[in-house]
């Protein structure tokens, strides 16, 4: 009986430790909050090329900043602010960066 209780207690503690560790393991690392936007195939001297780049930047900003559930208003506001900040930075540097390289890196401060 004593041995059974000891096994149950150890199992409960191991289960509790595993459950507690799951959120820490699920948190994204900074490396996951980076996206590379390729520009080498775009002609940025045309309106179509600039629109295609802007579309790629919008998609990458959404990918970098993530989304929040419909019931998480604070999370939605944080994601929206993150996207606005990332897009503003990328758009201000996109012309200079695209002229010198074939990709633009977007990152979020999370």
C-alpha cells in the first residue's frame, strides 16, 4: 500500500511538472518572429511591382505579428499595433533595401 501511494505521488508530481512546462515550450522564440520578403523578382519601377511588394509586406507583417482570437481584444489590439509598426518600418525602408538586395527582413519586437 505504501509503495502504491509513493508511485501515485511521483506520477502526480511528474504530470504536474509536464503540464507546467508546456506553456513555456509553446512560446515562440524571437527567431520565429522574422519573415523574409523576396523582392528580386519584382520590378519596383512599375506600379504593379510596388503593389506586389506592398502585398507581400502586409502578408509578412501578419505572419510576424500573429493574430489573436476574436474574444481577446487586448491581443487583437497588440497584433494590430505590431502590424502597423512593422509595416511602417518596412515601407520606409523598402525602396532603399529593394534597390540593393533581393529581400527585405521583417521582425517584430515581441
